[in-house]
C-alpha cells in the first residue's frame, strides 16, 4: 500500500474489495432484470408426507442464471435483493410462476397438490407488490389458496410486527397454510409461534444433518417435536440426506424434504415420473 503514495491507502483487503464488487454487480444486475424477470426460473423440491405414493407437496425455489455470472445461488442473491429493496420484484415473479404452474398443469397434478412459496420477511413487514400479486391471484381464484403454502423466516428485519401479523392473518383467512422456515436458527422461537399464526414448523437442516451423530442436535430436534405436538403444529424436517435419518424421523414428522428423496428440479421432471 505504501507504493501507492502517501495520500492513497487501501480501505479493504483485496478479498473484501472483490466481494463488495460482486455484491454491487449482483445488485445492479438484479435491478436490470426486475421488470423483465430475465434469467429467473423456479425449481421445485418434493416434500414427502406419510405414505404418499406420488409427489404432491413441493417447495418452489428461485433460480437465477445470468449470462455473465452464470448461476447464482439464492443464498447469495436473496440477501442482496432484500438489502436493496428489490426483493418484492422477485417475489412477484415467484408468485406469478407458481400460480401459472398450478393453473396450467392442474390436470396433471394430484387434487391435493400444494406448492410452497418462500416469502421474505420484507414482503410481510413492508408494503410489497409481491404480496399484492398473491392477494390479487387469490381474489380472482379463491380455490388456489388450498394449493398454496407460504414459508417465511423470522428475522430481526421484521420491524413492523403489526403489519407482519396482519399479512399472515390475511393469508391464513384466505386458506393458505403458514410455515415457519429454518426453525432453530437465528431468531426463530417457540414464542414466535405463539404470537403469529403458524401452522407448520420447518426444522432447519443444520439440526437434521447430524441428527444421528450429535446428541445435542438430536435432543433439540426431539424437544421441538414435543413442543410442536403440544402446540398443535405440524413439522417438516429439512435436509434429510440418508436412509437412517429418514427412518428415524418418518413416523414423527408430517413431512420430510431432502436430497435423500429428491433435489430441486424443474417441475416437468416430477410430472413425467408420476404419469
Ligand atoms: P430454504 O427456504 O430453507 O430452502 C431449502 C434450501 O435447502 C434450498 O436451497 C434447498 O435446495 C436446500 N436443500 C434441500 N434439501 C437439502 C439437502 O438434503 N441437503 C442440502 N445440503 N441442502 C438441501 P436453495 O434453493 O439454494 O435456497 C436457499 C435459500 O434461499 C432458501 O432456504 C430460502 O431462504 C432462499 N430462497 C430460495 N428461493 C426463494 C424464493 O423464491 N424467495 C425467497 N424470499 N427466498 C428464497
Ligand atoms: Mg423454505
Ligand atoms: Mg430461509
Ligand atoms: Mg429452510
């Protein structure tokens, strides 16, 4: 840094510098596609429930392929979309695509099919046209509600708790089931389930992946099962990756999800296999 002269200094290490540059590139690209939704698509991952012989529950997961950057993980771009206020454009895309998939492929789907939509805490705690798109779809076709679940993660970003509560209550009144995602991590708590209209808890995969090898994880998970039962909540376990975990959780959980059963894929690939 000395070579660069007395008045010049490097604020950041190169790695930090390049990660800041990547974030701002992603932010810029997201703002360019928010109208066209260019490069966005949905993958669906089955959620296995008791003795279902064909897949009927799916979680929709957003995918983004950029011509220059390639495929970018939602774990990377969703937080950037949230910080920059662009998230509701993404939610808008997801809702439209899910509704479209439900309507277009309805004849090839089981009657009791449900699609889960991940809704950001920002969609619930700020005015969001992503959520308005969902309300519009439900108003014009109320029978969609029984086919849609909404998943959200409790975060510190829920500034306006009254609005979160109002939105969740509205969704539920319309017939949508509400799932609390990533349970056990971050801010999510049983107290939250007590105050907010939650129907389903999704236990985070960080507790599931070492359920067998780690006594602490096993105790936490068993404790969540116990409390959920007392509170009348259903449980979905995320990140089931092996037979052993599947066997020990299948009688307790309402639903199971993970690479052991299926990875997220285009919806078509699941429809073909069930035809
Ligand atoms: P999530 O909602 O908890 O979704 C589950 C994530 O775990 C997905 O990652 C899924 O591919 C992954 N997963 C499922 N089974 C397994 C397994 O057995 N092993 C492992 N290692 N991973 C498994 P994905 O698709 O990369 O999404 C990451 C996160 O990004 C999601 O976590 C969610 O928080 C967010 N996200 C994805 N799509 C959307 C969306 O449409 N809207 C919003 N707001 N957030 C989204
Ligand atoms: Mg989810
Ligand atoms: Mg999440
Ligand atoms: Mg999760």
